[in-house]
C-alpha cells in the first residue's frame, strides 16, 4: 500500500501511536539543557523562615553563577504559619520573577505545576533522637547511654527512624525506680516484648557488666510519634481529581503504626477520590484510586491486530478502567464480550482477530 493510500485511509497503527507517546513522554522527561535558562518547580519543600525564597521551591539552571545566586534569593511568597503548609504555583513564581525584573522572554519555567511548602511548628522541631538531641548532632551518635532510660529512648529512636518526626516517650510510674540504673562501664541490651512500637510498649532491659548480664529489669512506656502528614486543605468530593491545591501538610500525633498517614503528596496527586474527604482530614492511599480513563458505558476505540495489520473498531465498556488495566467490552452489533487493555482516554487495545475477523473471546 502506498504512502498516499495510507494517508487517504488515515490509519494510525498502535505502533505509531506508541512511538508518538514515547517521543512525547521522552521530550517531557528530558531535563532542560543547562544552556537554556530554566526554573524547575519542585512538588514539595520545607521552609524554616518567614519567607519563601525561589531557592526553597525550585531549581535554577542555565544562568551565570552570579545571576543565578541573585535569582535564588527572590521572595516568592510569605511562609505559612508554623505547623501549616502553603501551595506555591507556577503563576506565583512567574509574577515574582517579573517583579524582580527578570526577563521572562528566554526563560523556561517548568517542573511541577505547584509546590506544597510546609513549615515545621518551630525551628527546634527538627527530627530528633528520643534522647532529645538532634539527629544531625555528631555527638548524639557517639554518646553511649549511661542509664536504662537513655538506652530505651535510643532503642526507640532507632526503630522509629524510618518514619521521621519526633518520638515522645512517657514512662509508666511502675518503671520509675529502674530508669536511673546504670553507670560507667555498664552497657544495655533492650528487648521489646512483642512487635508494638507505638502505644503501650513493654521492654526487658539487660544491664551488662564485664560482658555478663548483671541484672534484667522490666520497663513500660507509652510511645507516640509526631510528624507532618498529608491532609485535605479543602473538601474533596467523591469522584474528583485530587489536585495540589487540595492538599497540605500538618503535624499529627500517632499512637499506632497503622494509623500513620502519608508523608508525601505525590502519592495521591492526580488520583480520583473514592469518597468524600472533609477539610482537615488525612488523605490516605485507600481514599483514592487511579483516575479511570474509561468509564462503564463509554463507547471506546478498540485497536486490534489481524496478521500484520492493525484495525480500529468500537465497542461499549462494561466496566471502568485506569491505564494498563484489563476490562471487558461488548461489540455492537453482535454482543460479543472481549477482554481488552486500557491504553488511553476511551481507548483500548485487544489481541489478534481470527480468520473471520472476530476478536478472541474473553475468558
């Protein structure tokens, strides 16, 4: 078949479509070359001061080093109140650059559509060890615990470090008498009873002297973890797409591991809400689902193969599906049901057709 004939039929093969998608995706994914001045907005950021500077929310590339340093210091917005978050979008960045008299004609502003900026409750609330020392303090790693209390706090900090945040430990009154045991030359072996890390946790602590266990004491403590998690800044209706401006970060206190919320908005951005989410509620993975590209009842374009040819047809979707999901569709007329894979908005792909031109029937 000639190129002219092909263009007359306006046939688009899945291979051609796939190649176009790959090329488009690749073009979007390739970073802006360093030679091209660009500001790349990040999806999340944390600030400590009263102002949000461009360097807090974006990367600056392709500028002369002196110019880049000046641009990084441009104030984009006021920082949110301690313990709260603020959404900075591309338009705010553009206005801040324009106000600073930066020439926007040859400047590329890309990256994320918006940046969620979180400000901790106080500058002192950096991630800490349970002993109260900042994790960044080099002495904290070298100091060996000298008491039972210090040993338990350090053990908890190590076990909970992967979650981030601050560990809060309150010892039971029954344990007060053993918390100060220890001294020079004494080491400790802390053994939690069970797998619980938060809530009411029981320990057996061995006091080891000259390589031998001199004494074992029981310790009971109430343990909690405080860290910033994803919450709804405004109400999100069921079926709505979750957008950056819908989300924020707030510090919450948890006494159960399974209750800890998401620590990054990227886990739910662009997804569909499975339920109504009220303002101030935590947004969890179970509250969202991948945005369906095909809805039940939609008439979809079906691409299927016959030998070396690719043929386009249509069918009615019997269920909804997101990118890459397998769903069933029904041909009309005929009423035959087939299994297909969702490849795009109201677009699916099937397998080979048989000699009569019919798709392989769904299993």
